[in-house]
């Protein structure tokens, strides 16, 4: 079992992913990982943050958050300026 991620880590994960994906792709990836969209947040970072946070609370662990990140295609990470 993966320990739950703190809010700062979840926010950082959400920020990075939101810079790489469109709203549509975020929706597709959340659905593919069986993570419900949150009713909180309108921008990409907030949508991801609250969806991941709510999933973590529901599961009482960070397993599905980690699985979500691992499932993202590597192609989204290529040619980024980190």
C-alpha cells in the first residue's frame, strides 16, 4: 500500500500534468483510471488536484494516484522543458 500523498505533492503532480495535457485528455485519463471528476475546480490543475485528493481520501492510500501517474503515456513527457 502506498502512503497517501500530502497536499503539496498532489498539487505539484497536478500542476505538472496540467501543463502537459488538455482538459479533454485529463478527462480521458481520469476515466481510464476510474477516478471520478471532482465538482470543485475549473482550471486543469484544480480539477486534477481535487479528483486525486478525493480518490486518495476514498481509498485511504495513494495507490490509485500513483497508478494514475504511471499510466500516463511517456509521449506526454517528451520534449518538455523541466
